[in-house]
C-alpha cells in the first residue's frame, strides 16, 4: 500500500518539510508524490516567524511568533489540520524521516530514532556544530508532536561509510586524529546515493556493475567516485568545507593560509571560519553566490566582469581536477552525472568542466546539453565512451524511502 512519510530537515532557525506518498516497492513504475511542502523560518528570532505551506489548496503563508522548534512543528501540524492535506487520512502518517548531517563513523545506515540515538547524534555536535544541534532540536520537537509514529534519522555521511581508509585518512598524527575523530566523512550522501542509483538505471545496469562520478553542484557542492554502487572517494571531508569551490565556501586551500591570516592579518579563528565558510567561493570572488548572477556579470562589461569570469574558470578548473583524480581511481568510468541547482541548470558549467576531455572518452553533445525539455536526460555525444547525464536529485524522496525501509523492512 502507499504510505505517507513526513520528511523534516531542520536548521538552527528553520524547518523544511515535505509530506510524501511512497507507493509500494513492487509498484516500481510509480514515483513518489509530494502531497505538501513548506518552510518555517525565523524560529527563535525577535521578529515574527514566517510559515509557508504548499498544499492542495495552493500556498498559505502566516507570520507569528515561533519561540522554538517545538512551536515550529506544532504550527506545521496546525496548518495541515486547517488547510490540508489531512495527516489522518489514508491510514495516517507511516513515519517521520529526519535529515541529519553528521553521523560520524557510528551511523553507517539510517537509524530508528530512540533516546539513545538522539543522544549519540548530539554527541557528534563538535564535528558539525552548525548542523547537528539543529537536527536534534527538530527531532525532539517532532517526536513530541508526533509521538505515535516511528521516527528515522537519515545521515548525509552514511553513503560514504564505504570509503576505504586510504581515502578517508588525513596524513596527520594518528593519535590526534583518532582522539578527535579527524578524518574525511563526506556529505550530500543521500543525494550521491540516489543519483548514482538512478544513473545506473539510466544505463540499464545494476548499480553493482557500474562506476560513476556524481557531481552534486548546489550552493554546497561535492563530487563522489562511486564504484559498483559504493562511495570510494568524495571531495568533502571532516566538514563540508573541503573540496570544490562552492557558493560561499572556499573549498580546498593550503591549510597554512589559516595560520598566515592569524599571524599576519591578526584574524581570529571565528573570523577565518566565517571567511572560508560564508564569505568565500563565488560570493567571495564576485559578490554573489548565485551562478545566474555570476554569469550575468561575466557576460557584461562592468568592472565585475573580470572577477566573474575568473571565478567561473576557477570553479571549472577545480571540477576537472577531481574528475581526473576520480577517473584514475575508478580505473574504468561508465558515467558522469550532474545534479543539484548548478549541475541541473548550468549548461556552461557542464560544458566547460568537461571541455578537452575527449581523449578520456568524455564528449558532451552541445545540443543535448542545451536542451531542457526533460529534467532527467543524457547529454553525451553518441561516440562518448563515458556517458554523461543530468539527473535531478531528490533528497526528500530518498529520505522518505529510507525511512520506510527502516520502519517496514
Ligand atoms: P542548496 O545547496 O541550497 O540545496 P541548490 O541545489 O538548490 O542548493 O542550488 C542552488 C544554486 O543553484 C543557486 O545558488 C544557483 O547558484 C544555482 N542555480 C539555480 N538555478 C540556476 C540556473 N538556472 N542556472 C545556473 N545556476 C542555477
């Protein structure tokens, strides 16, 4: 039977949610259906909180004080009761799935949430101080508001639990690394896993038979080498700061830049953290973290054109760097998949990140690359030995699916 799952992604001052109907797995043809989605913002702020709910009767917005996550989830429940869809209908909710950013090396699979699991997620907060406490707040609130159903935590790191030691180990003192949990964990795992599986389906193969590079290029961006369905290398590390150039994150830099900024520029650790995580990448180089703005600047004749062009070149240079590395590590490459906001929409980035790779068997077809008629599509040329796809990611749907796998094995 079709089951309905509420998927919750909570940030420090926001809660995103979707109510998803998941058809039975035997019904492989049928896709998940989003019955409602919404966003609660400005939780715990002095200004009134803001709610947006898209349901069967269109969009409803509200402004009201929202003191904490519990009040936020309570307000969401009220909206469902007032404007629908009813959470009681069709046998009621089957479960609640929660996105959790950092699962450390403990959580290699989605987990049924118990008090012990919540406390373990909380204990991982030093590794993800911006994310895990917010995820815990969302989980605790939702468990109080929906006490009668099972709750499941789906971890961004879990798909990368198959990284081999050579890929996840940083070359530092082993005792320090072990004492403080310093290793590469990787993120966006729910998306990488989903897109790799879909890409295998598009190739007409079982995931275990193919090697794929998945490029998740959103505001945050990461790239993963997937061998036979398993993540074997990924660009994000201890935190989502490592790897590609992103909307507002620098990605890889020489770690000595940090010491230099401390010693020479007199910056504090927090200032450098903010600089590299929130004021770098596209935003730092051009003033905007949105690729559409950057392309507009680069095409214009304003003073910002040169910086914007350089930023785009740095972005693609870094992508190529990883494509080469992951191709070498995989040995054989069947497909490359682009996903997330930039990957799904930015024709220029797709073309330029793969430009000049003909010798490696990677050839894009310009017309297919520009064609937007199908969201999920192949863009490689007929003679490209590595096939290239655009595969829209769907993290919420994947969380709903994994939630049901745990609750109804
Ligand atoms: P998030 O990491 O916040 O989930 P998304 O995957 O939604 O991000 O990606 C958001 C980013 O996608 C935007 O900041 C923008 O840079 C980029 N983007 C969205 N639409 C387009 C477009 N049509 N062309 C180029 N880039 C786009």
